[in-house]
C-alpha cells in the first residue's frame, strides 16, 4: 500500500520515467576548415563526418522551429522493428526550408537488416551503402536515409513542415544535402 500511495502522491515520477526526449542538443564536433558546416557524429566506436548548410542549428533548441513531438519521433522510429542504440544528431533550420533532422545509430546492423525490418518494403532509392525512403506521416513529409558504416547503420530522419514549406522544396533541400554537399556519404550503384 505504501508503494501505491507513493506513486499517487508523486505523479511527476511517472512522467519522468514514461517520456523519452528526442528534442535536445546532441554532442557533435565542428570540423574546422570545411567549405560547409561539417559535424562529426559520434557513433559507438566510430565517427562520421556530415556536411550541412550554414543555417542548421546544433547547440540549442528553439521550440517555435520544432514542429513535431517526441511521440511523433517514437512513432516514426517504430517503422523499423529494430531499436536504435543511440541518438547521434538533432538539428533544424529556422529559415527557408524549415527542416528538422534527427539521427540514430544501430550497432551491428546492416542495410539488409533495415530492409527486412522496415514497414515500407521498397526504398525509393537504393545505393551501395545506403537506402532512402520517403513517405507521409501525420501531415508531415518524411525522408529517411540509412547509411551503413563499418560497425552499424546511421538513420537520418528529415521532417518537413508541409504547412510552411512545399514538399518539392523540402525534397530538393534533402537531395542537395545528402547527394551534393555530402557526395561521398552515399555511394550509388
């Protein structure tokens, strides 16, 4: 009875343990002397350098530019049956494209594991070391890019606020981001 009364009088304890926050700065390091903003993502026992345009923000959260919830991210993550080992990226823009992006790392996984366990069976684009999926979720347009590394897979989730930015411009931003300024990130067949 004491345990039950403890929980009844301490509702904040339940909230603390029931919520995972994906909307938070994630430690990345700036790579000096790069043409664009290059961030070093820390995976389990390896790193990955990723280029971004100058309007991406990494070190703070301004809620007015974040248009999804932790619950949305949880539901998007559930499109893959595998659970991520860690979150490795959170970034967003506050002008022009209104892109929100998260990154997750899956230790010991391969692209074959992703394809076999993702709810969408056919990727929009398949590369030697990557997969690209695009779909709508809860009024948002989502682009997911999976990039295989030596020891696992990095999952990039880009979320568009369709009410502020046309899907075509969002797709163009992500095409340039993943296939132009990061031309070595994904190898095409």
